[in-house]
């Protein structure tokens, strides 16, 4: 109404036609016409661009579904749910385009979870083709190559990864693992020196490995300097010193190693160095054997080994005391067998079904038991065999597998 009441007139003439109207009415009509034209323009524009707009909308919707499937898929891999991971990997590949290799990453991790190396290799090769994920692809291929024992190809992959990112610690660790699996211990020692400088988080492991490498290279002196209380190194030292009859030095080491890790061979060396007066005196020998127990009185395995040694001297009463102590702290098959030998009517064999396995050389990575210690297990893994209870090793492996499923290490922040 304000515009209509604006004063003044406007006159428009064209050939024989003329129009005279109020200025306010003319302005209102002009604005209305412009608004109508803009609506018509937008309608026509929307109609022309409708196919493209619909395609863009569908693409965005598909991309969102792909990202959601990727997130669910990675969560499934982390949870060890192979079936769900495979389902979301397919959805990711279907909905996520131009993803810089993310769908291939999920497919590779899922294939690793399903132990499908062929498909995993295909996915990791796809990752290598993308600049953004090439490094992850190389790491995945490298892991598979090492697991398959193809160390020649593994070395080629490690060198490619090293060219892309020479400062990554895991690459140096890969070279180190390749050297260990090929038993190139001299090169492994050289690589280990750099690992000790660059990877301080695992320094204890590197020092332990270094001592065993020196042992395998025959340098017992350097091995002892690094880790004298390592059971394999200690046993080798005791064997060496026994030849030279280094009694005092041997006894000192026996006391120290027994306080850490009791072992039957350690007890054998202790008996070997028994005083001369105990040779023909059974009670004196029993006293000498029992004296070792005070260096580790809480050890059930130590009590078991002492009981067995005393029983060989036909001292059942002394043996029973140590066997009962061992069974109280850690009942094992061997302890019940020895108790049955002493007391056949005591029903001791009935408890064997629920008893722990005897201590043995067991691989903390695979749980496999070995008759003697070796630097490598059956798979070529280095320094994984230790004197322990096999039941404890298996439990640790189960806990480790439930906490970190296979293939997830590819997502290590250092690799990214």
C-alpha cells in the first residue's frame, strides 16, 4: 500500500501505444514480473539439470553408505568377526568409488582374517598401485612373504618400503626378521645394533636377542656379559666351566640362576660340585641338595626337582615333604607320579587329569613343546623357546589372539 501511494506518474510510449500510470503501481508490477521470471528460470534450470542432480545425490548417498560399511568392516576386523568383515568388505567395494585404496585395505585385512593369502595378496597389490596406500600394501605383502618363507621376495619388498620411508622402524625389523629366518646371524647382529638405537620401547627384547645371537655365533663371553642369567647361556657356561672344574664360579652362577629359573640340569651341576664328604654320606648329600632350595623357596618346580633328586637316594620322607609343597603351589603330572611311587594307595594318579603339564622347553609363540632348547622354533621364529609351564604359554597365546586378531598389525600407526 505504501508503494501504491507513492506520488508521481510515469509515462511509457511505444509507436501508437502509450501507458500512463502511478509510479508506485509501476514499480510493484515490475518487481512482481521479475519475481515471476526468476521462478520460471529456476524451474527450467532444475528440469534441465535434474539428471545430473539426481546422479550427484545418489553418488553422495552411495559414498556415505561406503564409508559406513568401511567403518563397520574395520570394527569387525578388530573384533575378529570374519563373517561380518567379509560382508562389509563387499559393501565397501560396491558403494565406495575413488576411495584411494580403502576398500582394498579392508578386503586385504578381511582376507588375512580368513587366512586367504591369495585374495590378500591381490588386495595388497591394489594398495601398492595407489600412491596414498602403497606403503600399507608393501607391508601387507611383506608380512605374507615372511610367513610363507619367501625371504628373497621379502627382502625385495623391504627394500622398496625402505626407499619410500627409510626411517620407519618396522622396516629395519623386517630386515632383521629376514636375517634371523635365513640364519644369517652376523647380519642380524649388525641390524640389531641399529634397532637398539631407534626402537627404545623394545630394548629388553633386543638385548635378549643379542645375547642369544652371540651364543649362536659361539661368543659365550659376550653372550654372558649381556644376559648371564639366561637359562640357555647359563647352561652353556656351566658345561664349559665343568671341563675346567671351576667350582666356585659355577656354584655362584647356580645359586643366581636357580633363584630365577630352576631347572633339572642346574640341580645336576649343583650335585656335581657337592663337597667330597657327601660322596659316601647319603644324609650329607640330601642336606646339600636341600640347601639349594633356600635360594628359591617359593618355586614349585624347584621343590619338585629337589624331591626327585632326593628320591633317587631312597629318601622318601624328605621327598614327600618337597612333593607336597610343590603340589600345594603348582600341581603337575610329574609331582603326582612321584607321589604315587611313594604312596601307591594314596589315589594320586586320579588327580593327573586336572594337573598342570610338567615344565618343558615350550615356544611362547606357538605353544609347541621341544625336547631341548633351540634358538629357533619349527617356523624359524627366533628366541621364542623358553623353560616354562606349557599350560601358561597356551593361555597367554589365547589371550593375545583374542586381544589382537591376525592382520590387524597392518594398521600400526608407524605403518600409516
